């Protein structure tokens, strides 16, 4: 029995598995604390690999020495936000859109402990209408980065029986990402 061999009970092993997942995906230690093992692992399994995202975002560091405003769609547990933080890029404001309560709680807890900027949260990506986006852009002076990873439940993974592509219940939300990005571009082109 592994429990006896390592002198560790199942609860401690479960915690170690979550910590190992956090490490492998690039999050700080205990990033997903405060929620159940199952929710931690689901949130981590649906997240960005932080160091890979940081590599791609590293080109922004010199372009935004005073910080940036970010629109984070399908924010999850904050992969993009953690990546920007690791790069030393200050986030003045992040507008986060995430439907999962556990993920929002994890991101909010991390934000409150590490950031000085403002976190504005929305639950549903479909609630971001053209008018709401225009209001946010007026309020913040624009977005410097729009980032996110829409759900891929119907596109990939072990979900062989329900891969219905972009018409699936979750993956169809990709169209909202495109809609919002186009709104941001058109509003900001007219503003500035």
C-alpha cells in the first residue's frame, strides 16, 4: 500500500497531486486552494500553461511600461493574468469574464493577494453586448490586450462521442470571442 509506504494519508496525497498539477501548469503554489480536489483538478485541467502564455506575451513588456488594461474572456483561474504578473507587466484593470464560480473565486483570491489594479468581473460572455463593451472602453480608455481561450469541450480531448465542433453547447462560445474582439476593434478605432 502506497499510503503506508510513504506514511501519507489519502487526503495529503490528493493535495500533493493538486500541487504537482499547479507546478506543471505554471501556477504559484496553492493557487487553487479553497476549493475541493475535484474542482481544483478540473480548473487546472481547463487552464492555460502559464509559462507558454508568458513566452508569447513577453513581447508586450517593453510596450506597456506603465501597465495595461486587459479584457480576459473565458478567464478560468487566471492563466493570462498570472503570466502577465510573472513577466512583471502591471495590470491596471482586468475585465474578467468567467462562468465557473470556482474559477472566478480562485482568480479573485489570487488577484486580491497579488495585484493593486482593479478586477471587474462578469459571469457570462454573452452579457458583453456592444454597448457594454463601449461603456467599458470609455470608462477605462480602451483595452491594450484581449485574451482568452474559449471552451473546447466539443472539439478535443477524450470526448470522442460528443465532438460536434463549433456547434457544440460550449464550443459555440468561440463565436462570442470573435464577436467581442470585433466590437473592441471597431469601438476603439472610432474612439482613437
